């Protein structure tokens, strides 16, 4: 039995844009290396197709931050030096979850972090022993609480509140701690200011 496929105008436009980009010699969607100014994010293509086609388009997955482990950062630094953005969170933190659903899905934040920082998501209550920046960090039991990893304490300068964000320089030295919920506009302002230092 033959199946018939019905493609909407929006879907055709998304496919056409993807074909044109690859035909011109490269893929410049978010996540790929592109020459400056030539990047086209998947979100922009989908929105343009929806606007032009007037329909819904579900062809391309939403871009997301490429979260690395803290250990992967050290190996990446050997190839390319960058500042590091560390999201220090816990599984029970409501504001952390809200940022995952909002701020960290914002296209500008995703693109800015991808281009300028290595991004790490670190669970402050990780029981894993971690070697990082020539030190070993262990889990510390917290009596009535769940406890914390010593790396979380180091990244937050001993103030374990969540969410917290640590920015490390290209030599993995702590240069800034940011605490509390930030929307995309607030977080981007901080990221830009730290990159310029």
C-alpha cells in the first residue's frame, strides 16, 4: 500500500532553506561552525516558515545548550581556551527547573553560550568524586539534609543557594558567582559583561 504525504507550505520552505544552505557549501544552523554573521538558527527558519506558510511546522528540533561535564571542560580547554559558565543546581530546586524551561531554552542564550563559553550543568548534590583543576572534590554528608559536593561549595564560595552560576576564566579560576533566578535578558547582560573582562 502506498502512503501519501501531505506537506504544508511551511514544511516545504524549511526543507528548501536547508537544501539551499547545504548547496551553498555548508550548514550554518545553530551548533555548526560558521563564518561570522552567516549563522541561521533552526528557530529562525521555523518561525519564518510559519509566518510565510501560515501553518505549523514540526520539522526541526529546538536548539538547546550543549551541556558538558566538568571533566569535559578540561579536555576542551586543550583545544580552545574559553570562559566557562557553570549552572550549579539541585534536583529539588524549583527556580532551577524554571530556568531550564525558560532561560536556558531562549535562542539568544543558547547561541551566546555556544559561541563564547563552555557550559556545564553541575548537580550540587552529586555523590561522585570529581577531579577538576588539579583538585579532588568529594561528597559531604549533611546530617538531616542531602549533603553537597565540595565542588559546589568551591564554585559558590561556600554559599550553597540555588540556582547559582559560576563563571570561570580560561585558566579555570573562579571570577564571578551569580545567585538566583535570572530571565534571559538578565543572564545575557551578565554573560556579556563577564566576557568583556
